[in-house]
C-alpha cells in the first residue's frame, strides 16, 4: 500500500481529518505532529519559553531538533507523499531531502501575514503549494511561485445533522474573539440588538492570562461563556441553534474559515460575512451580509421564517464538495499520484 507522511500542528484536529482522507483514498497515513512556538510546548518547555531572554534562538534550536527527528521518521517510512500543513518549522534542506524519493505538498491553512517569513522560501522547494486564501495564491504567483487554491473543509464524521434536535438557542456564535476586534464588536452588537433572544457565545473573549482585571469585568458573562469547546460539543450546539453566526477574522479577505463548512455540514442555518470566495459558494443557502445593518437584517429574516430547506441544501453541498476527501483528492491529482 502507498504511504503518506502527514506533518502538522498538534493544536488543530485538521491533521487527523487529513489522515482519514488519505486512508479513504488508498494510502496508509502516518501522522507526525509539532507544537508552536517551540516543540514540544508543554510542562517545563512552556516555562522555559516564558522566561527565555532570546526567544529567537530558542525557536531556532527547537526547529533544528524537530528537523532531525522528522528526517529520522522519514527514513524509516520512505513514503510516497509528504503532506505538510503550514510548515514554517521546516528547513528547506529537509524538504529537499524528502523530494529525493517522495512527492511533497505544502498546505498553508493560515494567511501569510500570520506565518513566519521562512514559509515563502520553503514554498519554492515543494512539488505543490496550496493556500486557503486567494490573496495568498496571487501573492505567490506574483513572485513567480505557482500556488493552488485549496480552501479549508468539513470533517463530516464530526459535523453532521443530529436528528430530532430541539432548537432551543436562537443565535449562536462559536470562535475566538480576544485577538479580533472585528469579531468582538460584532458579537457585542448582536447581543445588544437582540435583547429578548436566547444568545450563546463560545470561545475566548478575554482570557484570564491576558489580564485578570479585564477577565473579571468582561461583559455579558451569562451569554459569552469564554471557553473553547471540543468539536463534537460544537456540533451539538449547531444542531440546537436556529441561527449560527460566522464572522471571519480580519486577515481573511478572499477565502473561508473552517466554520463556514462546519456550520453547513451540521445542517444549521448560517449567517456569514461576505467576501468574494464566500459569495461564490452557496447562493441563498447561506445568509450573507456586508455591513452591520445587513447582519441584523439577515439574522431577523432567518429567525422569522422556516429556513430548513436552505440549511439542508447547504449541508448537501458541503458533504458532496467540501470534505477533506475532496481536498486531498485534489492534492493527489495535482501531484499525479491518483
């Protein structure tokens, strides 16, 4: 059987979904994870990072150690394909070693503005480069590096409709807000605009470790739960909600966050901020808005009518076109490995 070495960050569930997709497509996947900002990042290593005087040197030392370890793993496997997610922890020499016997793909599922500059150099060393935002595809193409658009996806084993769910939540938002003024402002405006609706908000709004006083006096504590949830719990909340609000972060200009696909995949009705790529996807199956008044109107219309058919249509489209199987099949086709 063909083998795939999947290398990605430990703090997302995406690598497991990617491995499952490779398995479904006839490959035996092996997952090799890493942490950020250094790996490993737990226990004493967290303390070491917090008090390090020269963090840049610590990152480089961690990078060197990781590259030695992953090369050892590679030599034991000699896989047909190496699939790297984000990958700013890599040295270009390591990628070159992979390419002597394997095809190498790099998927940037974050924007360039949030990754280290080393990714640009790394991109020139892989067999195929994939970006989740069209703006990044254009940036790479402008500097002579071929890039392919590969949006994020839905893990349909996690996000799916749950039969006979009681819709006891009017408006739900799930997502981190503390580093996104855009999200914070929109969520607060929705809470103020719909005072008589049952609204729940999950995700970090003000972490305690970013300031105990701000954490203690944060607003709307009964509504904004200020905790992260496991994906399975998020799916249950989506199924309980009449409207699920999705707000892209500031850096996402022409692409989609995973919530777009996950909300639809759960069968929930979604109200989402528009960008060129999002507009091209679902027609009227997802309620889009471009400004604050448009957001309020989209929520009001969604709460006023029976929109089950719209939600079901979006769910079916996700399950047919926007799964991890779809994404990895496209990668393998470009690498000419299917």
